[in-house]
């Protein structure tokens, strides 16, 4: 047995030894398509020569310099690329090593902002049920994922409360229009502000497209505009967690571009470094930075490895590859094909209740019967079965489910690299379809 603490302590996983394009290979020569190995990270695929070259060049020049003394060229460059043109008014970036760390940074920056602008009474966050913002305690406090919260509930912060997500498949009433459902969600959010005291709320935090917990659940038109209006009415910040759905995954660089709103703080990770280096970050609106600059003039937070030179160099190269190779065009084109193939394969499938997503970020929700939307018994551990059947057929996908609140069905996510071709989309859906059928 391995001495590493793996996700399972009962069974050692296969050892990955090589990656090339959309493929991963293990020590026994088994080849697997990275159709979403874990959660939508490897957006360029594996072995990209330009990114590898950039990492090597950075290492030759500078591996590390502590941010208490220095900035470095790759971090400055990455910030220029991300916010130099002030997308949506976002003017500053802070980089760290993961999505969870980035959420922690967003939470603390938001709190500090209100201290600086002399509203210290703002101490509360509103987040959403069935959400995931990370596994560190602050990020987990924001998360609404019941299963992930449960073991640590006594340690989680009461500063976070949760309202319903926009989950039309299950939560829109049979006789409700989209607009009525969105209005109901806005009334719930407004009521939560009132319950807490509107001037005690720091911000509202949400994933533009819900990733791991709901499986690519997109919001209905008008939802985020409504959220923005409620936040503005009460002077609270809108914090969008694009760790999974951002950096091109949904067909635009930022998922909020498709929602007609701009955040005050945006959280990114995963696709930012595309798996070549661990990196996450927050992008911050100019008015928030002005508040800090006029006050203490510093962000009272930091990590030893923040804005790491090599991680930033990798992320710069990733962004260059995306731009040079016009990969977002491919995300949109292959995303449309993936949707079409999923609808062909599962549109009438008895156990597929919903097919949803955007760009190259798609999921199916599994139910015992599409007419009743009844969830499978969590004891079946359907997600484990889907994962195993897919892996055996040479496909890594991302199944989740069996949450303890008993309301969520199992779902499985596909999030292939942005370089995927039409033939590969067909292969992915073939393998996925066979795996789902075998698992049920
Ligand atoms: N936020 C979202 C939306 C995520 O999907 C995840 C990870 O899946 C995180 C935060 C946490 O990121 P990390 O695992 O890099 O800490």
C-alpha cells in the first residue's frame, strides 16, 4: 500500500505517468481521455510545449522571491493580462495557489473593504445552498454542499447563511414561468437581507454556473441581474466564484460576460493555470481597491507562495495559448457539438432527467425515472459506479451525487480540454453513454 494519504485509504489509485493532448496514461499503459479528470482543470490538455517552455524559462531566471520584498515580472504580466484592460471595472488581481485560497482571499478582502470604508457592522455573507467554494474552513463555511459540510459543521463560521440556488430543473414550480421563479428567488434573497439586517451584509457569493454540487446548473436569464440589483440596493458586494466555470470554460473568458452583470470580486483558479501549476486568484473591482487604498493602503492577508513566479509564468503562457490558438472559438463550436451529441444520446433516456451546461461544461442528471425525477438511493453510490465504468472504458468524467439532504440527484460532468476535436467529442460521448448504461 502507498504511504500517501489518497482520497481512499482502502484502495491505491493507478499511477499517472504521462499526459499528451486530451490523453492521460498510467503506469500500466492504460490510456484515458481527460474528459474532466477531477474538476475542469486541464483546459489546454496535457503536454503543451509552449507552457512547458515558459515554465522552464521562468525557472532558469527566477524560481522564487518573497512578496514581502519583491514583485516579479511574470506576476505583473499576468495581472496586466487579466485586468490591464479593466474588464467589467476589475482593475487589480491577487494570486494564490488554489481555488479555496482564492475564496478565503475574497472573503477577507470583502470584510476588510467595509472596515476601510467605515462600515464595520458588516459581518455577514449570504451564499447559496448546493454550492461549493472550497475545502478550507472559510470557503467551506460559504459552501452550501451539505455532504462536504457535515463532518465539519461545528467548525464552520456562522457568518455565512444560505439561500436557494437557481436550479430550475427541480425547483421551478410546475405552474411557474421562468420570470416568476426568478422573482421568487429574488424575494427569498431580499428576505434574507432583511432577516440579517441589510447593513450587516458584506456580500453575496455564488457560482455563475454551479459546478460540482449541482452539475453545470446555469442560472435563468435575469437571475444574476436581479441578484446584482438586490446587492446594490443594500450596498453589499457581489462575489462570483468562477473557479470551475471561468477562464473560458463556458465559451467566454469570464462566465459573468453571459449574465449581463459584473462582479465586485471574481474568484478564479483551475483553468487559470490549466493544471500546469497550482494557481488561483481574485480579480477586484476598482472601487473596492480605492476603498482599501484610501484606508490602510494594504490588503491584510497573504501567503508565502502568493503570486509565485513559476505559477504566474505558466498562467501567462496558458492565456497566450488560448488567445493565439483562438481556443474560445473552439470551446463554443465543440461545446455546441457536445450538447448536440448529449441530446442525441440521452434526450430520451429513461434515467437522464436533465442535460445542462454551457460551452465545454456539460452534465447529465440521473434519476430513476425522468417523469417523476425521483433520485436514486444514495446507498447505491451511483457516482462511484459511473466513475469506475467510465474509467474502465478509457474516460475520466466527474460524477457526483448522493448528497445527504436527499434532494439532489446524481449527476456526471463532462468538461474536456478546449483543444478537443469533433472526432474526440464523439468518442467521449460514446464512452460516456456506454458507462452510464453499464452503471445503471
Ligand atoms: N470554488 C469552486 C466553484 C470549485 O469548483 C472549487 C473546486 O472544485 C473550489 C472553489 C476549490 O478549489 P480548489 O480545489 O482549487 O481549492
